[in-house]
């Protein structure tokens, strides 16, 4: 039994860290890319006077590079917690901005 304040050995295992990074890369990267597409499909027509369909295509194509970057980031950070942090902060920030913009436009 570990002493208070210490995690059990199971939570410190390298296998769990790799599994956590893999889930962060796949699920976190997908969430980041999905929110990115939704936000930029909404912003690009306004900022660059693009057609809506072209904006959706441009945002979707850029999201593939973003997801690849998320996978690289998930395995390049020192800890799995940092990987989650690097993926969750931009995802939640963009989601909040998307929510605010959609609420204002009635979309």
C-alpha cells in the first residue's frame, strides 16, 4: 500500500503513460481538429471574404496538418500530463470562442 500522497505503482507505469499519450494523440487530436474546422469554417468567410464551401475545404485540409502536429506533440512532451495540457488548452479555448461566435450570430 503506497503512503498518502504517493500514486500506486500502476499509475506510474510506462505502459500507462504510452497508452495515455496514444489516447491524447488520437482523441485529443481529433477534438482539436474538429473544433478547429468548425471555428475556421465560420471565421474564414468573414475575414477573407471566401465562399463558405471554400472556407470549409480550407479548414478541413488544414486540420489534417493540425492533427498530425497533435500526434507529434503528444509523444514529444516530457510527460503524458503535459501532452493532455498542450491539447486541451487550445481545444477548450477554440471551443469557447466558437460557442461565443455562434451565440452571437445565431448559427
